């Protein structure tokens, strides 16, 4: 219980600092955009490479990965199904599906894994699946949906390799799979740069809240409420059903998968929406609402399964 509250307190403070920065205009008119570009093109790729290059890839074969993949697909698929019925555009559908299923496994998942579950490595299957599967697919869709001249087939197929997020993740996995060690003179500056990723994303998110209304209002009301409900209730419920009824998990193992599934939508989804200039309001409000809802959700999960 304390770990849940501690993780949220840390994030809330940094977002609050970003909000103050935005209100006081300390970074000028383009502060949010600069932080977003810094996180997307520089800091986050460095963080992902250094994290995955040192990861234990045996987690890929674990049952946790299968539960993560299936529950993620269920939540994202439910949003896409509604989006098709409502005829929402591709950008809104992609961002909404991510907000419904892409958990905050990094800056919130790791602290909660340490304080609640007792092992930071338990978020590794989620982190690997999101960075190696979800992110490349989603960013490829957003890349291909951008207006302009149609790309040739070879450029479409290599889109994940030209995206800094996807490319850094694939490079990190390659290093881990081949057993290569990143030399200290290379690793140390990358670690230093990667440490900017989480605060940059959180500060940019805090700045974006300046002048914004309460989530769940306006033209994006329905997709915001839908994505937040799927993220806070639908995905953890699917993870519980799969873990207990299909894979036979119980006790601490079941708690692990349900807690990680109940984490709110990740703040870096707003970075992606800003980068491609699609569904920014949907991303901002859905992340904020799912973060608020995840506090009671995680408390309930910890109380019932802990």
C-alpha cells in the first residue's frame, strides 16, 4: 500500500513542478515542445537502449509475457472495435488504443514493483513487450498516417528501424541477445542522458496541463472515458481472469500480473501524440484520468490479492 502511494507521490510532484514552470513561463512559449523532442529523439532512446541491453531476455518466455500480451490486446482491441463503429480517425484510434492498454511500466511501474512487489525485474516483461511490439507497431501506424506523399514499400517496412524509439529498443535487445557488454565510456554518458527521459516527459506533461479543463469533457469526452475505463478496469480484470483461470497463477504471482496491468497509461504516450500532432487532448486527458483512477484500483488490487 505504501509503495503505491509513494510511486504516485513522486510522479505528482514532478508533474506539479512542470505545471508551475508552464504557469510562470520559465521555458518560454516552446518549452513543452522542446522537452517533448528531447525525450522522443534523445533521452528515451538512450534510456531504452541501456535498459534493454542489460536485460535478462529469459523473461520473454515467461507466462507473465503471455498474460501481458493477451490482456493488452484485449483492452486495445476493445477500443479499436468501438472506434471503428464510431468511425474515429486513425490517429485518434491509435492513441486511444495505446491509452487503453499501454501501462506506465517505467517511472511508475518500477517504484511500485520495488515497494509493493519487492522486485523491480517483475516489470521487465511488460517493458519489453511494450517497447519491442506495441511501440514499433503504433509509431509505424502514426508514421504512415502522416499526410504527404505516399512512401515506397521498402520505406514502410523499415519505418520501425528509422524511428528512434524502435531503433534503440531493437539495438538494446540485439546487445542482450548476443551477450555483448556496452563499454563503460559509452554506457556512462548514455545512462546520464537516459536519466533525463522520465523527468522530461513528466515536466512536459505538467506544462501541458496549464489552461486545460477537467478530463472527460468536450469533443473527446467519449474516447477519454472509454480508454480510461479499459485501462483502469478492463485490462486488470482481463489479466486476473487469464492469470487465475487460464494459467493457474495464485498468490504473489497473480498479484504481480494484476498490479502491473492496473498501472495507469504512460506519460510518454502524450509525447508520441505531440510528436505526430494527433489526438493530443485525448492523450493528455486519458493519461490524467487513468492516473487518478489507478490509485483506488491499485489499492483494491493490493488489498484483495496481497
